[in-house]
């Protein structure tokens, strides 16, 4: 986990923020989620128009998001979007996401405010959450 300690600590910080100070945790939630929404909902045509290296990176990040959604769910995806940028997200290994993240999520409390935040985002970004649920 050492390689991903920075990410783990950020996830923990945000999870605790939703427990201890949900109002602050929810500030700018929508603004922060927009770039992730753009990545998730980008059309195939738009993706094809990008340079090959950019297209590859965006596809890798989308795959990581699908891993999170299928292995742990929308709450953890929201924590991830708060914990890192899309650019830095590429540094988090798929294997860590698939194995360590579900184990961590099973051991920690799940803040009610985080679930509410997911519901709010799902209303604002329905295409993203529908796509994520269908993966």
C-alpha cells in the first residue's frame, strides 16, 4: 500500500469529512465532479478525435472508474473524485483499486452524508451514474 499511501490518506480524510462535517465536505462537490463527468460521458466520436496517447490515457481512466463502480460503488467513486485529480488518477494501479479498495471500504463506516452526496450528484449527472451502473 505504500505506493498508494497518499491516495489512501486522502480517501480517509474525505470519508471522515462526510462523517464529521458534511456541510463542508459537500461544498463545491458538483464543480469538483464535472471533469470526471466529462471523462465518463465523453462520446466515442470525441474520444476518437483526440491524439492516440490522450485517447489511451482517457480509456485507462474510464476503466479504473468502472473497476471502482463494480467493486465498491458510487460512494467510493465520489471519494476518489475528491481525493485526486483526473491527471493524477492514472498513477493509481488497477490492482490496488480492485483488491485493496473494496477491503478498505468493507472495514470502514459509510457516512450517511456521503450517500446523500451521491444521490445529489446522480440527479445532477444522471448520464454518468446510469453509465456507471450499466458497467
